C-alpha cells in the first residue's frame, strides 16, 4: 500500500484534499517525505548481523499508520519543509514509538500487533525487551546529531513515557479520580510523544518559535484523543491488529471500562463481573458477546464524546497558527483521529 493511500485512508489528506494545485503539491510532499522516512527507518534499523536486523525491523515491516512522522511533516510546513533535519527528526519519534511497542506488548502479554504475532511471542520476552532498548538507543544517537534542544526534548519525552507506563501499572492513589488518573496517564504515555512529533517539525524547519507551545498543546491533546479512540477500537477488534477486547481481557481499565465502573447501575456491575468471569474462564464466545454489549453501551458513547472534546480542544490550540493550508491540514488530521471510531 502506498503512503498516499495510507494518508487518504486514515487522515483525510489525500483524495479529499487535491482540488487545488497547492493541495496536490502538499500531498505530494507528504507522500515523498514519508517514503524517505520509511527508507531511513529501514536503514537506521541496521545493526550488523542478520538476526538483530530481523528482530529490530519486525514491527516496522508489520506496517503502521506513521502518525507521528506525518505530524512532523505537517508542522514543518510552517517553516522550511525541505530541511533534511525534518526527515531525521521524524525518524527519531517513530523509532521511540516502535521501541515502546516492543515493551508494551511484553507488559500487556499481547498476542497480536498490527495483524502479526507480537515480537515477544515470536522471539521471546528477553529479546523483545532488549530490542526495544536497542531502538531507543538508536533514536538517542540520531537525536544527538540534531542538537542539544532535540536531545532535551527526546529525554523529557522518554521520561514522561516511562512515568505514564509506571502510573498505568500502579493505578490511582487512594481517593483519586480513576478517570482523571487515566487521562493523565494518556497525556504522558501517548500525548507526550505526539506532542514531541508536532514540535520537532517546528524545531527542525526554522518555523517561528512562537508556534512551538500551541503545537505542543495540539499534539498532546490530539494524542489523548487518539488513545481514547483506540480504547473504542479495542472493542471492535480487527482494525487494531489485535483480537476483540484484548485490553479488556488483560484487565486494562480502558475508558469504556472506567465509565462502566463509575456507574452504580446493577446492569453495569453485572456486565463488569461477566467480562471478568468470562476472561478468567477462557469462555471466548461469552466474552466476545459481552464485549459487543460494552461496545454498544452508553459507556462507549461517553468515551467517544470525551475523545471529541479533547479533539476540539486540540483544534482550539491552533488559533494562533496562521490560516492556510497547513492549519487546514492539521484540523483535518485532528478530525480524522476522532472519526476513527465510526
């Protein structure tokens, strides 16, 4: 599948944005940039021996939407988008993302990622963990060539990623609101890297510095919305490359589950208990029936509404960005992130 097809299918920046010469030129630049980034990622995941190369490229070659590099390319349009550093910075954020996938799948004991067996099921936990570390090391090495500011952004983003994962594992403290805790986890675990993706496009294209903070806020908020919608997609299965209800099955308190548990209705309690019992008993047919019930419930509708609010706030953060094709594209990007639940 070509990158232009991926853009059109996932983020509304293809066929829907080719009515003017300027729009067609933008889509061509994005397509070309993503192809260069893809080639660069493959080259930078070369470590000298065939086995290591195979494991390191495993999830890269499984596919993915390349959301983070695309966002970096879009924000670079506010400056000199032809700067080669933009392409390298986009690779850095995607390498970090890929590294976290190796680690996340081990911690979640997930079976599938992007429609293929997870790295830890294919190569073992230890190999998956060290491969994630290896990708982070390579990302750090590449970031160091882009200057001290990029290194600081890389380090602070990775710190937030770790804190988000840690706080997801430990859960909310006594008396804390579980939903507020979860939103904070999402801001750290997902929003921080998407925010960094938006910022590196500005930093490496010599765009006006005053655009940095609004785009950081845009990226973080759309990152939270993105993950909330992923919680909805988990209930669908298929689209995520995982089995239906994988997160719920493994006891992850996703947003629909949190809303369900916040309810005092007897039906909500019965649904929660039924999901837990079916998962524990390995009753797949019963579990999937109950997942479908959760997907059709008001708890999932409330989850989608929450994602829409975060998406709206993300677009509001773009108020200081000059009107034009770049702002329009970022707005379309945000809309498509939220619309993925449909």
